[in-house]
C-alpha cells in the first residue's frame, strides 16, 4: 500500500550528517552509536504527509512510499535546514548571562538559542543558525502504518508542537483537549497552541471546533493545621 499526501503515518527514522547520527527513533540505534539519552522515549513519530511537519526533502520523499519498506535518501541543504546565514552571528555582552559563557556552550539570548563560537573581551559571538544549517543530510526511514483515528491524529499534532501528550476526546465535531494544570503559563504552550490548532483544522477532516478545558480543584484542608476548637 502506497501512502499519499494528507495521510497521517507512523514514521521510524535515523538522520545523519557527515556520517554522524543526530537523531533517531530507534533506541537500539542510539545505544549502538553512543547517542542514547536517558529518559528519552524512543518511538515512531506520527506526522501528516505534506503538512510541513518534517524538513521539506523528507516530506516530499514520503509521498508514494510503501508501508513497511525501508528507504534511504540524501537531502541537500536547501531541502533541509538551508544554508548558513552570516546575519545570524550576533555579538552579545557577557553580562547578559547568569554564568560566564564559554566557546561551544549553547545559550539563550534575544529569545533564541545559539552556540557561543568566540569570546572577544566582554562580548560573546553567538551563532544562531540551526545546528544542521549548511549540511546535506541522510535519512534511513520506514513507514510503519497509516493512522486513521482522528483523536490520535490530533494528539500527534499537539505532541509535535508541545512535546507533551494530551488527553483528548472528539464528539460531534468538537475536539475537547484536557489541559494539565499550569500549562497556560508555559512559554512553549503560549507560542505553540495557535500553530497546533491551525494544523488540526487544516489536516484533519471532521473537526469543526476545539475546546481547551482547564480544571482547578479546591485543595483539601490539612487536618493537622486546622484550628482546634476550644472546649
């Protein structure tokens, strides 16, 4: 069975640049290559083909592929993370950081994350290019299955933007998303919920409304700290 644009699929992959693996959904591959991260959950990702949820070169290659067949593709830089942009090198005062930066350290500045590439006096030169910008990439991948369930599709979209699992249910065209306590103060949530919502409406038929449900419960009184009644 060949997959098509608009299909949600479960995708296993291993990506490498210059022969060095930078990402994989396989725990065995990660352990074998010394890139295993404790606490990381290794599993296929669920994406919608043609929705721009992966880099362009990979997204374009998926259409027409067969389920269960392993593919290998080389992706040029212009279909991956693009060429390096010299305008993304910025000089920032070292006073902006809580700890003194060193060359090679990943830091956040001006709302972005980059790598310190040089220290000149009291200023740090930061490269805000994507770490894979300017590189041709290689992917080995297998499409494991097509995901038909609309709730699972919606969960996958939110996980791509939030890196979290959300409880959801769909009734009569209304998708209800149960929000965990405190998430409305999460910067990633504030930036990503709009994009995730747009993608759900754009890629999943039958969802006409999205309700985000946040519940607060009154905390139970601590019996030990409750006032003692006088006799």
